[in-house]
C-alpha cells in the first residue's frame, strides 16, 4: 500500500490515508483481433472477419466468426498462453470474452454448438468452461467470464470449437474482445 498524505487547511493536523490498487495484467495477445490478423491465434480458414452488417463486432473493426455456413462444419479458434508468469506476483486469473449467437435454426434442439475449453500443452482437454448452442441466442453480445486460478503458472491453450450440423440452417458464433487478466 502506498500512503497518500491529506492536509487539513483549516488549521488541523495532517493525516495519512492508505490506498491499495490491484494491478491487472492482460495476458492474451491480439485479444480483439484489431491487428486485422489472427496471429498469435490459430484458427480454421475464414474465422477472422471485418466488421459489417453481416459480421457485427462487439467493439473495434475485427472479430472472429465460427460457423454460420449452413452445412456440416467445424471451426476452431485457439491461443496458447502462460497463465500469469510464474514469478509469484499474481494470485488470480480470469478469462472473459464477448459472444453473440445468431441462428436461423427453427428447431427447439441444440444442434449447433460452441465449446470453450482449456487444453494442456499436449492438447488434452483439462476443462470445458462452457458449451453454447443455437438455442442460446439472445440477439446481442453477452460477456462470459471464468476463473482460471487452477492454471496459474501453467501454459495452456484456450480453445473455441464451433460445430454446425444441420444443412440449410446456420448458426454463427461471433467472438470478440477476449481477455485473460491476472492480478
């Protein structure tokens, strides 16, 4: 904590207030795809999109769109990252992203899905953080957040996997403004 000195200019004595600020560090590179390139993300072809009426971004000019083709198809988007440097200065880590799901699937079943997973350095799934589907549409971007405290000091891969299964019905999973913050 750093002291902040307060003076009473009405003839009183000075005092000392202590303030504590939490320092947060963004660990993902190119989190909102604003470089106009995917690097260091890896993805299937066609995932990176420039903002338009067909491809709404949460903010900025670029986003990732998984699926939305109306055919049986799988798209992936992933980034390898060390969750907080192993210097012991961080005690928590959280992963967040903004997701907008648009679907023209008229059924009440979850045919098209987007999985968000944590993988180890060998590619083994350590945890599925969430699974969204064509039934999860809300008509706008929503922020989703997850604790990654269990992976502090480890190198992991954060991976989105979109699967589209019905012909002639499409579901687009728009992902933008990712963050992996350690504090």
